[in-house]
C-alpha cells in the first residue's frame, strides 16, 4: 500500500473566515474513520487568509492541513478549485474523501470522482469502515456508504471495491460536531498554486448571501407539523405553541409541498437533521424520510389521529387524537404553567 492508502481527507468549506458547520461535522466523523483505518485525518483548505479556519480544523481533529492560499482563490469557483483538488488526488491517492452536500460540495465532488474514476455516494446518513465480500473476493477496509434508497423504503449500504479512492457527500446536521479534547499541533502543508487562463474563464461579479432565518439546528425544542395537520390555519396553532415554548417551528416534506411551511424549515432526508431535547411531531405519519432527520432527539412526542401511524414506533410519548384540539390544550396548559 502506498502512503495515501490509509488517509481520510475532508474538503473544508468556509465562508467569511469561518468553516462551514458541515465541514466540522465531517472532521468529527473523519476522525473515527481515520482511527479505524489507522491513518491520518487531513483537511483540504483552499482560499485566501484562512488561518482562523485552519485553527478550527485542528480543534476538530485534523492531523494535517493541505492549504492552498492565494488571493484568486478567496471565493469558490469551479474551475480552479476542481483543478487543484484533481491534481492533489491524482498525486497522493487518499483512501477516503468527504464533502458537505452543499451547492459547493455537490458541484465539486462529481468532478473529482469523474477525473479520478473514484466511487462517490451522495447524501449519506452514515459512514463506516468495514470489510465486504464482492464477487467472491474479500475486500478490507472499505468505506461503507449508508443512505436511504428507493424513496426511503430501504437503507442501503453502498461499496466501491474497485475504486482506490472512495468519496461521499453528507448533508449538514447528519453527523455530530464534537471538538477533540486535546487538539494536536497540526501540520500545515502549503501547496503552490499558479493561476491559469482557464481558471479565469468564470469571474465572480457580485456575491449575495442570505442568512438563515431560523435556527433549527441549534433549537432545544422543535414543534413540527406534517400534512396531517390539515390546513394552514391549524399550522398557525403549532406556531402559537412554539412561541409559548420558545421553540423553533419545522415541518415534513409533505407540509412543505402543501405550502404550510418553507423549505428551509423542512426536517428529514431531503431537509435538515435536528437533535433537540424535545421534538413534538404533529400530524406526521413517520415515514423513514422524515424520521431520518429527527430520530436522535432526546424526547419525541407524537400527536396523530391514526393509531397505526409509524411515528408511534419511534416516539417516546404518543397521543392519538385530533391535532388541533391536542395542540390547543398543550398551548393553554403551558401558558398557565409558564406565567
């Protein structure tokens, strides 16, 4: 095996001098994968004046950073970033590369995979290192890329045994973000960058970045509604309860499609993953796509008129009844208790 065959790389996305949360989550997960492979965890950091980002990367477990620092790389552009990463992968041949499933990660990862003929699985919900048998041949230390498939009806484990480099994208919030107890004095390896004419074919004229209007990821209480809530008027009752509890409001994909709530407040496989202390699921059936985004809540209360709803299989406390009536009772009770 060559030097890179046990390395785990994380592409570190950053904005305004701060690493993206998803990159720190991937460093946390990457640390575990690297330990299983008995190899180093390396961060790939491309940009300009990224010292603060580098410091955070070491705090979350990176052993080494491959840093490409140049004024022309301050903002993400497909051509120079993909060229740099393709050259690094071709030269060093790491075992695993992880990207956030952001618009940048989804733009970058397929280009690297195509150029290096690597395996790539999108939107993984878990990653492990393990052995597998494929075509009667045993393969050691493969990246097990786990994600829902067939519309969320099954959970598939995907392997790429014939690919030397294995890659995956992961959505924000899916993995835990935990700094290491004793960060190491990590090594910074600076990579030279020479701009080319091709790199300049696309230029950024203006940037407009809209901040998130809700803080679902950081909320300790989440009140979520599904299509079973029935109407926007009933959904307003959920908002009233959330206001009383100091909670964030959320919804399932069906609630988003029905126009009850915005897409940025969607919890589930194609939305956000949340881990609040309390999750109140109102009129949510409990499809695996939604459960994937909230099953790690400390306590789950489910309210549904259907006693056979799958949500009752994952909740800690279940209430069978009319959502509007139960929520109104909840709201009045909490108003009295919190006076």
